C-alpha cells in the first residue's frame, strides 16, 4: 500500500464536519483515533469529497487514518467547539 501525499483532510480545525480532498479514488475507510490511541469513529465505503460528521467528538486532537485498496495516509486534525 502506498502513502498518498496529495490526499488531504479539510478543515484541519473542524467544528461539525470534515471532508476528504484530492482523492483520485474513493476512500474505502476512515478510522479516527483520539489522543489516547482509542478508535472513536469508523466510516466505510466513502466517496471522495463526502462530508463526515465529527459533531459528536470532544474538543481535542485526532488522527484520521484514510485508506483504500491502493493508498494510505494519516492526517492530524483538531476538533474545536463553536
């Protein structure tokens, strides 16, 4: 599996939703981990540019593990309160 460097997650400081940008291929799964390393959310069978709700996450830093059958990337983002 290759690391996909042009794949991005926006915004990096999210209040309600995040979305995947720059994906040539659909993202098959996203796993979100909190700062303690616990998986707190999982999404399967997502399409490129699909919005993902993070509204229920607590404020803090998270790691999003994005992958499909070809590429893999870990992106850090922060959940902020409005």
